[in-house]
């Protein structure tokens, strides 16, 4: 079987403590938030896997679901798991709580060359957007033992990488409002989103 050069790893099943329930299944217009994200990935024509601590919660989505190899470690473990289960050389990491993600932006990230960089990370409003970014296998393999031992966090990992930052001037033509980067973590975020975008 041919392994895709790039796979989208959709992270699901985080603690959702601030939301009070699994945010992946918060509904907009009768569609769960994770379903909206899946729709955008598939419209962009990209292969997708879901990484979650409990696969049974997501089997109903009808997409490949893999259990997080180091549950409780957050996004970095999800990224490590995605490389392990897909064999891909690049992973486009994507959180399930980003219902505004645009297919055009996903396609741009997936199609952009990495050169000597370990990661392509959008830089919006002065902050790295590590949960909508592309990572190369080499950067994760260098810290695999630390991930498996639970001694490195996502922010510390990114600081060790050679990163190409993608500024707003590259991204706004694809997503003028930069809605792709909105994370809905709390009920108030959901309410604000519904007021602004409908649903």
C-alpha cells in the first residue's frame, strides 16, 4: 500500500474540561463540530486519520481512528501517534474544535514545501498556531523517547524545531477573517461563534 506523503491528523477526545462535555460533538446546524472539520479536510482532498484516547467514541464518524499511544500527553502525543500509525513523512496537525477551518488554507499548508524546516507553523496575532500546522517526521523522531516518557510538552517541543513561520500576509488571501484559527474551548466561545457565523 502506498503511504501518502502527508496525512491530516485530527486530534479528538481531549479533556474538554472548559466545555464541560466532549467538544467534538457540539452541534452547529445539526452537524457536530468535528464533522465540520472533517468536511473541510475532505473538500481539500487530503487523507485523514483521527487520533483519540478512546477510539470507540469516534467510530461512528466512519473515518480511520487510532488510539493515542501516550494518552494524557496532549497534542504532542497525538502527533507522535499519527506518524507511527500512518507512516507519512509529514503530518498536518489539526484540532477538532476549529469549525471555521477553510479547505483552501488546508490545501495551501499541505502543498507548501518545507525545505530544511522541521515545521510550517502559521503565526497569527503574534502567536504560533501549532494546532493548525505541518510537521516533518524528523523533528518528532528526535524527541520520541521524551514523548513516550511523558517528559516533554508541546511548547517545548516546538522551541526545538527549525520552524518556518507563515505570516498573515500569506494566509489572509485564503481566509480573510482567519476564522480557520478560532478554537472553541468554552460554551461562551460556542455562543460567540453562533452569533457571528450562524448555527
